[in-house]
């Protein structure tokens, strides 16, 4: 009996943890940019995972509820190191930005707001548009097809899914799980129909304290825990999709924050690195101090962690099937289209005048032509430019 050949990963658990700590510390730009960074770093440069493994993770991240980038990171950790790798990657990815939003929450409570926030956000949000636009373009040509006529012609159905994803996301301003699954099924039937479709049989069931640091109320903590658990368990797609859900509960239902405070919370999410959803830590801190921040963050990320590690083993095995590969390709196309739609939505709100348009364009050109410049450099420069412009205007 031959022993199964076990290929040792090209990286250690320490290297995996270090990478996600760095991504959580310097990864600006929201979910579109973050999933782009992971593809660039882990598939193209480091070659830690294959293109197929990346696409499997992206598809699973969209099929399960919760923040997209965090789920993809958890899946990447799982690929070679199982439950331990998933846990290390997830914690390392979320921890840096969680610490940052707690510190910003302390400053917010101490100084009754962030006086320079709007000036910083003015420049940073425009630069973020440029960063995520480039990331979305790279994901498009890698996962759908290149832009030459022959490639588009051979992948015409994927391009239709891609365009549908853009249009639906722009119109509805949210990602639709049924749309993702539907496109996956259509492409599977068109390209590689499974045996149970070719030869009908019993169809299988698819299930598919002075600073308020410790100031909290027990009942409020319970309400925070339950509300953010629902947010993490029932909101699908990118971290941007959770914002309307949070607004309805935090401002309208519970009245924990005012409209202005909630907008500041969204601004904090955009100017800090890591997953956009980490704004829940900032909101939790404003409502119930450090315990509130911990409960909100844990409750939000716990569902996506459980879903990912529970589904990853079987998903990784069945993803080798040609029908499932076609299913994943269909989902990937519409998912990337939805992410491009999210870029358009953010751009409409962030590009408010000629200076912000120029900052966004400069950011894109810098990433294309200045190879040595990195995203954090652009974020810092745009923040300074924003402050200068707001001071002068």
C-alpha cells in the first residue's frame, strides 16, 4: 500500500501569521483592495497558494455570510495548516485594525469628536478609490479573462455574469447571494453539467473609566452581542454590505449613536487598514467602552470563522470536480463584477469635486507607473493633501 505523498508548504505558520499581521496593519482600501493584495502577494509573488485555491476561497467567502476579506484570509490560512492556520490568519488579520479603532474610540471620547477627521477623509477616500480601482482591474483580468477580443469571446458568459454583477450592485447597493449562486449553477450546467443533471436521479440536497474604557452596562453588552452576531451571520458579501444593516440597528433601532457619530464610524473604517467591518469595534467602544468593542468585534467575526472552517474541508475536496470548478468560475465572475459595482458606489460618494478626482487619478497612475510606491505611502500623502486643501479652501 503506497503512502500518500505529503507536500510541505512553502511557508511556516510564523510566516503566515506575520503576513496577515502586516496586511492587517498596512492593508488600506477595503475588501476589493484586500482581496487584490492577497492575490498579488500569495498567488503571484510568494506562490504560497495556487490560482485555483484562491478562487475556491473567494467563492466560499461569497457563499458564506460575513466580511469577504476576513473570510478569504481565514480560508488561506486553512489551505495548508487547517484549523490552526485559519485561526492564526484570522486573528492576525483583524487584531491590528481592532487596536487602531479602539485607540481612535478613546480619542473620540476624550476630545468629543475628531476635528481633523473630515479633512483627512477628504483626501484618503479619494486615494482609496484609485487603489481599489486598480485592484478590481487586476482581479478582472486574472479571474474573468484578459481584455483581448479572443479571450472575451471564449469567456463571453463569464463577462455577462461580470456585467450583471456590476449593474445589480450599483442599482441595489448590496450583494445578492442568490445571484452569485444562480450564476454559478448556470455556468456549471453550461460548461460541465454533473452526472445527476445528465442522467436524472434522486437530486442530492445542497445545503448550500475617565475615558470610558470600562464604562458599560450588562444589558447593553447583551444587546450588542446579539445585534452584531446577527450582522455577522446574515449579511453576505463585502464589508461594505454591512453598513446599511449597522445603520438600521445602531442609529434607528437602538439609538446608540447619532447620524453624525455613525458617519464618523464609517470614516474611521475607511482611514484604518484591515477589514472595513472592523468599524464595529469603534462603534462598540463608543457604546460600551472596551468590553463593548471586544463583544462587537467577536460577535461579528465569529460566524464567518465558524462557517469558513466548517465548510472549507469539504469545499476544498469537491472543488476538484470539473462541475464544481465551473460553478466556482461562474460565482467568481459575478462576485468580481459586484466588487467593481461597490467601487463605483464608493466613488460616487467620495469623488465630490475636481481635487478629489485628481487625487484618485494620481493614485491609479502612481500604482501603474511608480513600481516602488506602496499603498500606505499613497494613503499618507493623500491625508496630508486633504488637510492642506481643507485648510486653504
